[in-house]
């Protein structure tokens, strides 16, 4: 599964939302754990290229995806001989950066 990280700003923004909207936004955050199998995520363009957004009604959740590659050595015994194999592991982290109403959402 993917690690999902909320920035302190997002935690404050979500706390300020009405309770039903905050609950819906929480469900969006939960869905991000299954990245890249998340429906409705759209890549942003222009200055926000490299980031994505999910929406629920008039509210948006903006996030970015960070991938790190690690190499791990694994020792196996094959036909009586010890063999060292290298495996590449890709770790994915979704960082939620912004949450709020669509009006003025993409303005800095």
C-alpha cells in the first residue's frame, strides 16, 4: 500500500471545513492509499504540473506523488548454492498539500 502524508496546512484546512465535507475529504484521503488505482484523480497543468487533484462536489484535494527506488540484496539457496539477488523496490508516498472549496483553490 501507499503511504499517505498530510501536511500541517491540510490538517488545518480540513478541520475548518463543515463536518459532512470533512468526512467526504477524509474518504478521499483513504482512497489515496490505493494509488495508482484511484479513480477521478486528474493531473494538473501549468504551474501546478506534477500535482494531482481529486474532487468531491465543489471541494478539491491537491496532492503530489513521490516515488523512491531502493535496491535490496536477498540471499537464496538454489540447488545447494547460496546466491545473492538484487531486487528493486519502488516505494510510493502521496503528499496531500491542499484542501478546500473550488473558488480560488488554484490561486496562490
